[in-house]
């Protein structure tokens, strides 16, 4: 893991974290789009290569001179999207983290607005999540997502209509307080609320996948979601919130 620089002045305000696996076709263009969206802001861009089997890592490293804010962290073995996100956040230097999916379907242009909404809110606001409008997915995937989001929202009462959207802005410190498990990225609103934080949501753009293929199937998502859902419900049942802490 790369060490933070000694100079506080060089520490960015925002860390954009993007997990990628076999996204050689999408990653370079996505990196350029993110750099354009956050131009003029204090940010770093962290791509986490989850042991890709193609040229994803080399394609990203080739952009280092073009995008000086770019950092590439690489897993030695494939560990999944949630672990790649966590790796990026652990290595991040910014107090605010923005996450995007690595397939290019999230629009980086929406990222700064989520950051602004987060910073404009009260200190208790820890996460502003994107809600995809006019989703550019297959009908089967949209139906499965609608059912899954409805069941999750009803059981967890997390007020989120679309936790599957990878575009989110949140406070790094708040994320590090959460219990980690695989697929945690789909339950961030509920887990943030469990810790006593506030969450909010804004509509964001959604785009067609231009290259590569989805790494998930509807059946695979359903199986993972059921076990994870029961686990998060258990975590909620065991939560105890002091309502704040005052130094006496």
C-alpha cells in the first residue's frame, strides 16, 4: 500500500476509487472522463485492479504521465468488487471518497455534484448515493434489480431506491467505522444509518456498456443478496446507538 506524502498540502480533498476487473477497453477512457469531471478540484484517482487477466493494469499505468493524479493499486489475486473498493479506500488520502463502477456505465460528470451535496449537508450526513434514471440495462436485469431493491428497502428500511448504483460520495472516516464483509458496497446506506449517520440520494445518469461484459448474473446476484440481506438484518438487530458522545 502506498504511503501518504509527508506534506499536508499535497493531501487531496477527494479520492475517486474505481474497482476494475478485465476492463482494458473501458478503463482508460473512464480515467480520462473522471479527470475531466474533477478538473480544478483537489483530488486523486485510484484504480484498483482486481487481478485482471487482460491488459487493464498496463493500460492504466500508461496514463500516469497524462493524468498525474492517477494511482493504480493491484490485487495479487482476484478478491471481488467489495474488496477492491475497500482496498482503494484504505489507500485513499482524501476525507471524501467517490466510488464508480469500472465498466463506464456510471457517468463521472455526476460525481462532483454528489460531493457538493455531501459537503453542503450537516456533519451527520455521511453518504450521498446516486439513483440511476433511465437505466441502460436489459429488461431482465432491470426487473431483477427492481424486485431486489424493493425487498431490501422494505426489510432494512434504508430509504434507498437503488443501492446497486456504484456512484456514491461518502466520508472516508464513516466507511472505516462499518463492519466489512463481501458485497458491503450494496448495503452502505443501511450500515451508515446503523452507525447513526444520515444518508441522501440524488438522480444520476446511466449509460450503455461500451466494451467488455458484465461479471454478474441475475441468479448469482439473488443468491448473494439473500444471505447478505439476512446478515445486515442481524447487524441492525444488534446495534446500540448512544445518540452522540459528549466529553464530560
